[in-house]
C-alpha cells in the first residue's frame, strides 16, 4: 500500500519521464512532419504510415509486457529501467535517419519502448502514492506529456522553417538526451526511497490467479468494456488531430512561429488539464466525468472546419485543456480504482494495447482522408471518433450509476 504524497520526488521524476514518453517520443512527430517531408520526402499518406508504424511498436510493447511481468515479476523495475534508457537512445538514433524505411524502424523501436515505459512508470509511481491521492498523482504525471507538447511547440521556428532543413534532427537528439537524464533521475529516487520491492512467493501466486480473470474483467459489458472501448476510440481520434494539425496549418500558409504557438498553447492548456482532471476524477470517479471532457474535445476538433485561424486555435486550446491528458489519466485512475492491485499493471497494459490499436488505425484513416479530401477533412475527422469515445464513456458512467443504485443499502 502506498504511503507517499502525490507531491513527491517520485511523482516529479515520473512526470519528467512523461515529457519524453508522450510529448517528445510520440507527439513531436506531428510537429516535425513538415521538416521530415522536405528532407526525406514522402506524401502525407506515407508519412501517416510512419505514424502507424510507431503505434504498431507501441501495441507490440503493450502486448509483450503482461507475459514479461508474469515471467519476471520481481524484475519490473529492471524492465522499466531498460525501456526508459533505450527510449532515450532510440530517439537520438532516429535523428540520424537518412531514408524513409530507416526512420520507420526507429519509430517502431520508439513505440515499443515508450509503451513499456508508460505502463511501468505509472505503475511504479502510483504504487508508492496513497490511494486517496492517486488521481492527483496520475494528473501530475500525465501533465508531463503536456509540458512536452509545450516545449516541442517552442522548437517550431527551428523545425518547421525551410531555412533550417535539419532542425528536426537537432531537436530529436536533444530530446533523447533529456530522456536519458530523466531515466537516471527516476531510477535514483525509486531506489533511494525504496518504492520498489520484491514480491513474496504468496503474492506471486495471487498475481497469477488474478491474471486468469484480467480479460474477463476488461472485456465484460457488465464491467469495463465500455471504458476500454472509449479509450480505443479516443486513441483513434486524438492521434489524427495531433498528427495532421501542424501540416494542415503549414499548408494554409500559417507562419511557423504561429503554428508553433498554437501547438505550445495545447501543451500549456494541458498543464492545467492534468491538475484539474486529476482532482475531478478523485472527487467524481465516474465515466460521466470522462465523457464531459471528451465531448468538449469533440467540439474543439470541429473548429478546423470554420477556416478561421482564431477558432481553430481556440479549438486546439479546448482540446489541450479538457481532452488531451484527461482521458488517459482518468482511464488510468478508474482502472486503478476498480482493478485489484496485483493485476493493475497487466490490466493497464492490456487497456493501453486497445488505446494503441486505435492509434494505429488513426494515422492511416487521417492520411488517406487527407490525401483524398484535403488535410482539413483529415483533421476534422478526429471529431467523429472522439464523439464515439464520449458516448461510450457516458455509457460506462450509466453502468456505474446502475451498479451503485443496485448496491445502495435500503
């Protein structure tokens, strides 16, 4: 049982790792797309496939993690350590890519290691925090991803402007170095504060017994299926928006500085999102809370159809404020509340696999739609899938409500 406050060194270093795991390694790709296209080439459909390759690696990582944890339950900190360090190194390696296929291989490896790191960093950090503060802690950790978006946007004049042809390379290399340093910091505080422990044989037996019921728990319509379905469609929708928003703005002739500021505004709004979302899910641990953020995000994504820069930017800020970090952290917190402690890492890993599956489909759908009907349509299509996610989250909230009424004492 965790005993630490949500405001601890473990949470801080976990948040810094999420700057890399989410903001730098995965979502920076959308910001760097114009520069990558100028130097390496490829249509937006082909570059969307590279985004898909990244999330195929992400899916493989999430599927490999449960058997790894089952086979080596006492080595979870070691697996996390390796994945975090290798993530930083592969980001540095990707900055030297000269060919389309070469970059694709690096993006696959980055997705693989970021998936493992996402689950284990969250699991290790939240295990150390008091149960009543895990929503806040989850919000603080996930807001690292918003900080990564904010910083990436500040690189825009270097990475988007045609006068800096290799700017995206220098930015990715610097981000990889930061990732290695953050991995060192997280390792230091977890060892120093004794947040990791070796399970006893009895705990290992219980863990194996609970693994049998993990799929039934996640895929039962009477338990967590609607929540997992919401997570899947959120991954599908949000990744379309984040992959093609900057190419759309650049294609409309928006100066790189303004495009970067819009991107940074998403990250800045997301910093508040992590805090507000964490507090909200601690106070109202319901699918309705999740659905409200997704609904507002759907409205924000529709802003691109107005052909108005201000409305598009306002919609991007709305997404950053209520629909970027909120769904992952709320899903994380809801799973933490309803899943047994010893099965949490495996359940989160499998839930993340569904999330990754949505992200695999998203760039292909957005890329094909953008090629055929224009990037505006590609970006706006994200609203369709976010609306489906909001609906499923609402159904999960209704299901929770019925269960509460059913078990309410007379």
